[in-house]
C-alpha cells in the first residue's frame, strides 16, 4: 500500500523518523498504530437523536440528572457560562 502525501507532511514525517532514529516507513506505521489505538480508547460520540425509553429510564434514576432536571434551559445555560468564565474557557 502506498500513499501520496503532501510535501509538508513528508518533511514532518522524515524529521519525526530522524528524531526517533527509525525509518520513515516505521514512523508511518508507528503513527498510524498510535492514532488507531487512541481512536479505540476514546468513547464514541453520543447520538444526537431522541433518547430511547431505556435511556430515559437510566437518566431518571441518575442523581445528577435529577438535580439538573429542576432547572430551566436558561438557568443551565447561565451555569455553563459561569463555569466557563471561572475556568477561562471561551465558548467557541
């Protein structure tokens, strides 16, 4: 299998291989393996569609969900904004 990589990626790959004292082919294999391993270890995104009855049943008994279900959408948004401000995180 071969790939046509942009010149800038090839240069970065060659520098990486030199820094690691491995061949460019070994560098590619190592980077791809690490990327795939990282992808497998991350939780999969939550579906954005409506929740199933089973998912709602789990949420209804979750103490955090019970606590936050008492608040309106605007109150939740205000909490989020305040939390971001405290932590210095932009909304973007």
